[in-house]
């Protein structure tokens, strides 16, 4: 498994929704203590490849994209989707103590009503490669929900730079 950052973009939630293929595996996490959501969108090819590996197969994606069955979703929740929240908590741990709880999983992006269409979001696109299959994982969060955390992080970075400066430069 190889994961690399492809892009970090700022766009509207509506633009993001229109860019997601249908079907997809769209995981929505609520974030405590802030009032916000994080969306982790996975492409069907990677999801079915992971499902095949978790069930002891060689890791072959399905030929035609389709929605997950309830059994496939339960296996993926217990083996992978459930752990994404703790990975996000670890990634944000330097900035804030946030808890990411899986709220729901959706397959059709048109039914995703967690933010206003004009809401400004930050979209982090990751390339994931497994068994010569490459696809994207998109992580989307509302800029307004994370604004306080981002401001605190910027202030922390500024203070770190000031403390490493010698007194004469200050």
C-alpha cells in the first residue's frame, strides 16, 4: 500500500459533491468538540479490493462499480472504515484534541446533505495504490467548522518561529 498527497484544494461543497462518482463509499464523521463534519470519500475499486483482501482473497477489484451490500459494509466498517476516525484524530493531535465518530456511510453523493452547497471546504486528495490499482481518497472538511482550530495552529506555528529566533533578530 502506498499513499501520497495528490492535492490540497479549496472549493465549494457543491463542486466537491458534483466531482464524486456514483456509486462511492462516502464516510461522514462528526467531530467533537467542534460542530462540524469530515467526509472521507473512497473510490469503489479500492473499497472492493480491500474487501477482497480482508476476506482472504488476492485483492481483486470488481469489474463493475456498484453499491456495497450490508455484509460488505459491515466487514469494511469493522476492518477499515472504523479505524479512519482514529487515524484522523492522530493526524490532528498536534493542533487540537478532536474526536472523530463515524456518523453514517452513503453511496450516492446527491443524498449528502451535511453542509450548504456554497460552504467553503478544504479538500485533501490522496493517491492510494494497492496491487497496481491506483485511485483517490478524498478528505473534505468545512473551513468554517475548523476555523478556530486552524487559527490556533497558525498562532502556535508563529510562536514556535519566534521562540527559535535569536534575541537580536527579534
